[in-house]
C-alpha cells in the first residue's frame, strides 16, 4: 500500500475541527514502512503553522508483504511533528481532521459567480431565522440541548437504553469519543438539529445509512455522526449562509426555495447526506477519501440547485433518493 500526499493544501475558511488537512490516496503496492513515515512528516510540515496535525493515527494496523508493521513507523514519525495549540482543533482524535471539509478558493464553473438580487420580506425573514440558528452553539448544560441529544439516540437505537450523555455507547453512532458534545463545537446546535430531523423525518434512509445496510462497504467506513456534522458545514458554506445574503447562484436559488418551504434547509441536509453515501458507494471509497466524496456531493448539489425547473426542494432530482 502506498500513501501519497497531495501538495496543494487549500486555503480558506476552516472546517469544524479548525484544522487543515490533506487528501491521502491509498493504493496497494509493496513498500518500505520507513518511506510512509517520511511522507507523513513531509505532509505535516507542508501545512500552515497554526494548523499542524499533532498526530496521525490509523484505526487499525496494516502490514506490508514482508510482515513489517506500519503503525509503529507512523507513530515514530509523529515524534517529529510540530505541537499544536489547544485551539487549533476540536475533539480528542486528530485523525478526524482528515475527514473534515474545507471549501478553499476553488470555483465550480458558474455556480459561484457572484450575482445581485433583492430579497422579498418573506425570504429575508426566513433567511434571518436560519442564520440565527447557525449562531447557536451546542451547550451541554442546556436541558433542551440535552433532550435533543437523547432524542437522537432514541431515534437511532430505539431498542437500546442510553446509559448517559457521556457514555462509550456514543461511539457506536460514529462520534469521536464518549462525549458527543465536543464534536458540535465547530458547527453548533444546528448540526444536531439536522441529524435529529433526518432521523425522525426520513427514518428508513437514516437507519440504512447509520447501519451501512446498502452496497459493498469499505473496510474503513466513515464515522456516521461525524460525517453528518461535515454535511451540515458543507451546506452552510455552499449556500454562502455566513454572508449577509447568498451571492452565488445555488445560494440565491436556495433562498427562493426557502420561501416556499421553511424546512428546505433540513430537507436539503437529508438529501445531501443520502447523496454523499450514494457517492461513497459509487466511488468505492475508504475514509481517507472522504473529502473527495464530500466535494463530489457538493458539486452535484450545486448543479441541481441551478436547474431552471427547480422551484421547490422536492423538485431536486436527488430528492428521490430519500425514503421514509
């Protein structure tokens, strides 16, 4: 297996973990373990200083044809990696930084061409409500946030009792650790709202993705819950929701759709998650390729949002992927 780094690290708004990452492409070849250790050191040294990844951890060991362990070489290489400040990333497992999405400065055809338009009162009102939600951080001390987290567990595992808001059980859903609240810091309460909406509105789709029931799955699957946070953050960036009003064609068209259905953002999230999983299967991806899959998902969503005959969220072709 050969691991090669991509040298073009995109610059721009950072993802939920607040750390840069590089795409790694995995191919099967015989190689010397030391060579991968050198590549890891070089990859990290190419990142901006404030965004160095403190340690690259592999979820399970792989051995080369001579039987030498790769994990020891990678961990040995991590000793030479620069330290990272506590504010540089959120969570306890730095390998997750390789999953999170970065928008960067890349343009996608005419999809990000700046446009000018005027919001009508209803569009302005609903857009502001959505933007207000984006500014709500997840607060593990708030009873309503705790209740939402419990509701998510109940919808995900209705036959299994949750032992506590801090529990090793959360790892079964794809959180980084025993306390899922740490994973929301980068995207806020809206990420939990989106997951809960998906679980309760389209339970069949939600369950099939959660338990990876469809298709030929990779040995290294993406963590479900963390992927869900990534999808939320990707949509916020794609729709340009941090701006006063979206300036791109997909974002402007979404505001028009939002005026027709106030749940358009939540439904679009469900569509995006379902599309991402379908893209994952089509690409036969492993978790090291998660960023590529998410990028392909974004590109397809942008195309569909730019279709002339899309006036409602249900008009998106990918809406047909969802089932209740």
